[in-house]
C-alpha cells in the first residue's frame, strides 16, 4: 500500500467509533484490507478474517492473505490457521469468532464471504451435513424425474418459503429434509440468536462497480505472480488434489497446471482473471441482496 493510500485509509478510519466492533465486506480486490489495517493501527483492535479461503495455510499469496509484514503492523486472527486438507465450515468460523468476541479486544472483521457475515449478524441454523449417498440420490432424481418431482416431496412450509425456480435452493431443501427428517423452514425457525447483531456493530460495504474493479483484478493477479505465486504452487505440488478444500482458491488449478507444463503462464492469467471476475460478480450480487442495511463506501476513497 502506498503512502497516499495509507493516508486515505486513515482519513476514512477517523469516521469510526474506536470503542465498537467493525464489519468490513466487499468483493475481491476492492481495498477492504487497507481500511482494516488503518483502523487497527490508528484506533486499535484485532483484524479478523472473514474469507473462506484465506483460512488455509498453504496459499498465502494466491488468496491475498495479509503479508507477514502487514501482520506485524497489527494483530490478526483466523488467517492461515487451517491445514489445506481440512474442511472448514461457517459453523466452525462462528465458533472461532465467538471465542474472540468473549475477549476484551475490539474486532475488525473483514472479508468477502457474505455467508460468514450474514451468519454472524443474523444467526445460523446448524443443519447436519448431507451424506454423499443422499446428494447422489437427489442428483439422479433431478436428472431422471425433473425439478417438479423434487418440489412435490418438499414440506409445504419450506416450499412456500424458498425460490422454487432455483434448482440449487430446491435441491438443498430436499437434501435437508431427507437427511434430517425436518424441513428447511423448521430449521430456519429455530435458528439461534446472532453472535453480533448488525445494530451492535459498525459496517462498511465496499460498493465497487465493475468498470472500476476489473482492472484491479487483472493487475492483482499479475502482482501475485511477481510476488511468488508460482513458487507457492510448486510448494503445493506434492500434496495437490483438486478435491482439497484449499484447492478452491481461484487460480490454484491454473498455476499447478503451469508448474506441470500443462498450461502457459499467460493462459493461466487469462483463465484466473475470468474466474475472479465471475466470483466478484457473485459477491456483488450477494451483498446487494443481503446487505441492504450496511453503510456503503465507494472504494475510490482509498485510491
């Protein structure tokens, strides 16, 4: 981060109450980390990760985790604390955050995983995982019998609540009913209270338009390559498997292919850039639909 960017971030940080927790969300490459660091340095607090991929230890550069130098400037938590082969759920993240909330430190929770924030501020129903055989059964039913047949098996309360035109939502509801014997609506109605209600925190949602964000996405991936992302891929090659949870990091499969000689570096850049733009679009859609009460910040204020 340049000196001017640090000064701009500090100017924005002055608008926050140093006694209250802060939630900072936004799409990838929008500048969330800069504001979080400015807040922690200027006002104090622990920067807490709210990114589902940055929890993994084996892809620091590729997932844009704070560098060791940045981590030395302020306390950080829940970054790179999970082995690359271990599963990690939103429920586990909430338990980790709960332990931090029980402390005396002010938390500055920042990231791009919208589900983490909604679970934190609205509560989360701890629904058991769907067994692979039930998921496979559902996929087979969907293929052979169609969506209407799946909808017909849902409990009326859930069917009245979800978007029946969304196959993913319908299949999720069917899986929950099959796995637990209880409808998704019933699980939602027994959701425990949130750990950190929205009214008890300060919010900042980076409202990054596509035309502003796209050049930053392209530039950032090239900076990752320059910073050693290919070396990071080489270090992961021995244990690489696309089935690993950490392998969902955007660009990981492409960089592994470059290391194996199966893809050119330029092709990897183009593919990873497209995937990142698509991911950012999904993030913006989630934020627009689920975070209407958040204070919006245009990222240009940090440029």
